[in-house]
C-alpha cells in the first residue's frame, strides 16, 4: 500500500511520536535503519535515544552468528516491562523486530516473544507505515517476511544526509551460498539497483554536504545494475568512475566484496580513480584450499594472492582488511597454519575474525566434523594476536606521514576533532568544531592502539592523496 494512504494528516497536525531503533549486524542494516527513520518522519516519528517511553521500538537484527541472534531475545526481555508499564490512556508501545533474525525465524520469533507486534524482513522496509497501522488494529503480531517482486528502493524516500559521510546501498542479497552463511536465506537473491538511481541518490547526498560515500552490498563487487544511457549493465568499477565525476564527492569506498568478483576493471579503477580510497575489505575466510573448497568460496588461496598482487601493482599503498573464520568443520591444525601463513604473507591493516558458528539451515551446520570450542578459542586468539600486531605496525608506519583527514565528529577532548584517514584509520587532532566535514591535511604524530594522533599542517589545503600513476596490466 502506498505510504500516503496509510496516514495523511497535514504536517502541522501530526502528533510527535518517539522512535527508538537499535541496529545489529552489518552496514546494510545501518542503511536500512536510516531508511526506516526516513519513511516514518512524515508520520511524526522522531528518533530517540531511549526505549523506555518510545511509541515504536525497532530492533533491526542480525542472524549471522548465534551470539548476534540470541542478543535480540535478551533485548526483547528488557523491553517487555516498558511496554507493560505504558499508561492505558496512551497508544500501546509497538515493538517491531526487523532484519535478518525476523526473516529467518518469522513465526517462531512470535512464539518465543508473543508481545512483539511486527515481524518484518529486510526487504520490506518501505511497508513499515502500513505494518504499524495494521499492528494498531490487530490483536496479534503482524508478519511481513516476503521477498517482494518490486524492490524497497523504488518506494523509499530519498535518504537525508546525516554528516559528511554516508552509506549508499547499491546491491542486495547473495547467490553464492557459502556453506556457513545465512545471508542468501535472509536477504534473498542478488539484486543490483540501476546506475541511474544510485547516481541520483549520490548527487542528493553530496548536495546535502556529504563528501564520502561508502557503496554497500553483501556482494558489492558483483554489482551489475542497468547502465546509464545505453543498454546492458554497469560493473562496480564503471559505477565508481561515474560517481567520481560528481563535483564535491571527494571519497568513495565500497564494502563488502568477494574475491571471485574482483575483476580487472575494478582493480584498474583502484589504480586510476583518485576518489576511490586506498582501502579494501576483501574477506578471504581461510588460507587453506581444502577449507575454502568446503566453504564453497569458489576460489583458491593462490587466486587471493594474485588479486592482492595486482591491486598492489596499481596502488602500492592500498590498505587491506579481511574477515576470517576459525574452526570451520573439519579444520585441522595444518589448515589453520595455512591461514596464519596467508596472514603473514599478505599483511593486513585491520581485520575481523570469528569462531565458526553453526547456523540452522546451512550445509556446514550438518557436518559431523565440528571443531571443539576450546580449539576454536585457541586458534582465534593466535590469529587475533597476529592481526593485531599487523594493525599496530601499519598504524606505526603512518607516523610522520602527511595524510588528509575528513573530520567526522568531536574528538576525545575539548577542542579536538576525530576523522578518517584515506586508509580508514581514526585520527584525532586539535581542530575547531567549525572544521566539521572538512578534509584537513595533517601530519601524523603518534599511533595509539587502534587510532592515530595528528596535527593540522595547513587547514586550508584540501587535496587528497594521489594514486600512483602506474596502471595495472589488464591480464
Ligand atoms: N559477503 C561477505 C560477508 C558477509 S557476512 C563475504 O562474502 O565475505 C560477514 C562475515 O561474517 C563473513 O565474512 C564471515 O567471516 C562471518 N560469518 C558469516 N557466517 C559465519 C558463521 N556461520 N560463523 C562465523 N562467522 C561467520
Ligand atoms: Fe555469505 Fe558467502 Fe554470500 Fe558472503 S558471499 S554473503 S559469506 S554466502
Ligand atoms: Fe547480519 Fe543480515 Fe547483515 S545476517 S551481517 S544483518 S545481512
């Protein structure tokens, strides 16, 4: 149902309502939560930091690992007394569970938490106003876990900028079916938005003051949206080159990419487009060919080495990040040693690592060769200590460098601001609050655990790092 048919008071007469949203999981959820706030704003909902007196509480959930999914139920337990304590002369507090746990559990979620009013999957964000109206009329929970044939992007209002950086979803879903992963089941089949709608959304964000956009997708480099001005589709590299032409868009990033879709065009874009920041999150999961195969990743350890080699040939300073899973079913000490060797060979600027978590409905969960938790814990600790050493060395090597920093918020102390280097490192420096949203040239003075300290060397200078002129051979 179109939004305007749900509730249509003139804007002046809309009763102010409080909306509390808690977001779990990946950046796609962060993007969707912001869109929910956008879609509800015309109905009088204002975001609030407090759940206790909210008119609507949305938990936008993640199903990727057991811990993430279980957290939702403990949070629901904490919310229940707020709902019960609501004075009878007011509309009841509505509780909505959105996102990937909602998609995966549906009815089972309501059976476990019957006081939940709305259960909605990740593809029906635009139907939230309709679901609220139905929930107010209904005695039980309202469920919407369809994968609609039309896309939510066609129904959502243009996003509003909230500072100098923004996320922009370009691709959703996944067709890769890695044997450990729930995403193909919770987000559905792969879908790319048209290049036209993305460029329009990016232009709107930039005219609202955004200077850095991170393109999002579960498989962002599998992007193949309808081309602008012609037939066929555009790859992610082509899309990035079009976005780089937008005046005022200084920085472009993308996440999360898959090694299988790291094509020549995208690798070359890293070498030739200055606005594409020298940072890449490219999950490898494991360094063992045997485990990569069992995970159905569709590439080998050597493929990963070759991709990194070509990226570094075109952009030698590129900072690399990755995801690792330890203790995948059947992982031996030798397999794990292969992963440690890959980390030593490649060297990462930062990374995320997880103990394998068996997820209902995924093939690997059925495997009888599960690795005991104490083995997983020991491997995770060894792996994280190596990765954290590498992150420290990467940050220490930044000391003395001149890096442009995009200032994104207040720093730890009065008179300080924090921002991001091109390599996504948090950088703290003395700067007036009026510099918010500016790109300031700095000299890095110290590396403190995971962040950097710097001094501004010329606050009027706004040039970005230049990519190295070398081009990558396409073959
Ligand atoms: N699309 C991305 C990853 C999305 S999920 C990719 O293909 O790499 C984010 C990360 O969560 C994954 O990279 C993986 O490292 C981790 N993850 C996914 N399922 C997991 C599971 N069952 N147990 C532990 N970690 C998992
Ligand atoms: Fe999950 Fe694999 Fe798809 Fe990434 S590529 S979202 S890990 S199934
Ligand atoms: Fe989690 Fe769903 Fe994202 S499972 S990681 S919120 S796609």
